C-alpha cells in the first residue's frame, strides 16, 4: 500500500505522486469524485490502476493517502 | 559537423555498448536514449535512479554528499558535524563554493570542517560518547552557532549508534536545535537519496519550530527561494530580481541561508523551486501541511528568466505583474548587448552536458540564447520526473545518457566531437587533453554567478573565453601537425 501524495497541477489535473517509486502521473479518471463521496478506482496516465478507500467528505487536496495497487 | 539523425544516434549507442558483456550491455542500454520530443513520459525511453554497475566508472556521489554537501552544508550559521572518519568531510570541504556573508569561525561556519574523526576504538565501542563530547566542545569554542546537525557517514549506520538519543539530550541541555541526519553513504544508489533524507530531517526536526507562533510580520508578497545553493553567488543574483519586482524573499534554501530563515518558511505565500531534484520533497510537504503552493522556475539565460518571472508574477496581483515587466525591461539593454557581443562568436557551436540536479536541462535555454545547441545531456542522479522535464527542452534525436560511465562519455565525445563540454572536475582534464574546450559546470569553474541577468553576462563571457581560447590550436605537438610532414629541404 504505497503512500500517495495528491496535488493539483496548474491546469487543474490531479497528480498522483509516490516518492518511493519515483512515480508522478496524472489521474485520468476517478470513480467517485463528488463532495460527499470521493475515491474508489483511479486510472493513471500510464494506464496503471489504483484504489482509494472511498472517503466522505472528499479530502482537501493536497494530501497524502494510502492507495492499493490493482 | 551536421546534426545527427535518429538512426545515426541509435547506431552510436549500439556501437558504444558493444564492448560490454551481455548482462551489462542490457542494463546500460536502458540508460542511453535518443531524445524523442513527442513522448510525454520519459520512462518510455530511459531508465534512471538505478544502482550503478560494478566495474564501470560512475560519476555519482553518496547519500552523505547529498545531505551534508548539498542540502545542509550551506546553512551557514549551523555547525554540520561530519560524523565518522575524517576523510568524507575533509576531501569535500568547501568544494561547492556556496558563498555566504559572515565571519567564518565566529557566526558562520560554511567552509570549516567539523568531524568526530572516528578511530578504531570508536568503531569497536561506539561513538555516541564522543559525539556528545564533541557537541559540548563546539558549544564552548563556537558559542554563536545557531544549531548543530549530525551528518552520518557510513560507519554510523553499520555499528548502530543512537545519534537520535544524543541529539535529543544535547538539544535539551544547550537549548539549541540539534538534528541527527541518517544519511550514511551506503543508502540508496546516489546522492539523490541523501537529498531526500536531508529534506525529511528538516521536516522532522526544524520546520515545525514556529508553528503557532505568529509574531513574524508577514506580507502578501512573501516568497522563499528553495534549491538555490548560491554557487558563486547564484542566489544573490536571483534574489535581486525577485526583490526588484516587489516580492519579499523571506528565506534562501540553503545557499547563504540561516536556520531562522528555514523556520520562517512555512509563513510564506509561495515557494519558488530552482533545483527540483534536491528540494521538491520539502516543497510538497509544505504544500500539504501549510497549503503553500510551489512552482519551478529557471533563472539561466534571458529567455527562461523572463518566462519564469512572468510565471512567478502570475501568482500575485497586478503590482507584481507590472514589477516583472519592469524588471525585464530594465535589463533588456544589458542582456541584448551581451547577446550582440557573444552570439557571433558562439553561434552554431555544439555542447554536451553531463551534470547533476537541475542543470542538464536548465542551462539549455542559456546556451540557446547564445545561438549554441546542446546535442547531448545527462544526469548523474536524476529520476524519471527529471527526464520528463528534459525531453521537451532537448532537440529531437539528441543523445540522453543517464549515470553515464567514464568509458561511454569518452566514446560519445569522440564520435560527436562537440565544441564544448560542461561537466565535473573528474571529467575536465580527460577532455581537455583530448583537445576539447571544457567548463566545469558544478562549481562554474571557479567563476559565477550564472543565475539571473547579471549571471548571464558572466556565463556568456566564460563560454566565449573557454571556447575561443587560442590554446586549443596548440594542443597538437608541432611535429605532429600536417604541415610538419612536408619534406624539409636539406641544406645544400
Ligand atoms: S560513501 Fe560513506 S565513506 Fe564514502 S564519502 Fe560517503 S559517507 Fe563517506
């Protein structure tokens, strides 16, 4: 379960960063993206998929969350 | 020599790889690439941040070098103990030319070497007592120090000393910041992990010092310059531009920096990152914890400087935006004169770079401003994200080399025959003896600053005086020159 740092890029896209893995990718899709439910499956720019435990309310970004690799 | 095509560059890589045994060849092949601007992500073409091969000549440093030499060392009012045997600190002492103001040995300590000078008995019985004694001695001899950092060398981790306990005890006793840094040289594959460890130590032991204390009066224009090590005065040449446009620079990390500045950084409005590789970790942390946004900027060469000033100004109101335009306008005549003078002498010259941190991509713009072309570049200790940022800066079909070996670098140079090479001191004399002009691009070859508009003038002059130096014509011994082979007429 890598620790993932999430931040917004200038153009509004979410960036998915794992320091240990040297991985910095954009988030292309997010299963739940609403103020009351956030998380689920994410697909990154390189096609890999991860899973965030759905959160409610949505977290304030930037933040660090645990993700599962799918 | 005309620019090489993609096929030629690929063939060159194959040719150079030929001498390696099979396994080494496969490994090194992943680190050499032909640039393709159409790629979004570098991991498609190049692998980085991997262990160097045994048996090749790498140009990398160690984690201790990344922490003590790069991140912590320049913090001038702290004393950084090179904890372990004497050599690691002594042989790297003052080599980076991080300029600072202050009286060395009284209130600043940048060029001094403090070490616990481990002997056999310290390895056998542990060095914690010695460390405690050393800190007490420092307090007596240099009472104006503002804090101490303990930079671990290899043995500390191997013998299992508890430097954290000593740090906590001495912090209580002396009422000063004492930071244990676990940057033993064997950690990681290069100095890069040392940067990360050093960032984490700042986060854990320094950054929170003024949380909840609002006595420091802030302004809406507060910024911190992060990842500028003031080599040859770089940070000063950068800082003046930011101040001229109306910003207030609260902290310099870490060239000419102080621990007080670092503690105040969480109060700023925007973090400006110059060396992304060595300081992005702490910027990300501050963004998350203190909601301080950060941006990367590039102060090499007028084109990039103007771009960066505008991008920085976009984060502020109109007074700053006007300020940025005013600054660009003010220096215009100056840098145009520099270009007018040197461009005709440097136009079309081809450069190969091999450095660390940010320079393999950041200086490209400065060369281009002078009409020069960077035909090959590479990093000692980059990660994927650095190459992501490099692909767009480099021309198509140019050569990229990660953690290049001494052999590969020489072979590339022989084939590409650049007009100038920018790399480190270990490479300098090899290439000079091959007759190729060389600039030492880690410490600016004892020159600088190169940042900012003022720095650009010095950069241009240095490149010109190296490249167009008459000595290069005299590299070949007179009797080996073509003309000498003409038969000499025997005296009648
Ligand atoms: S690798 Fe270890 S022994 Fe060598 S310089 Fe680095 S800390 Fe010192």
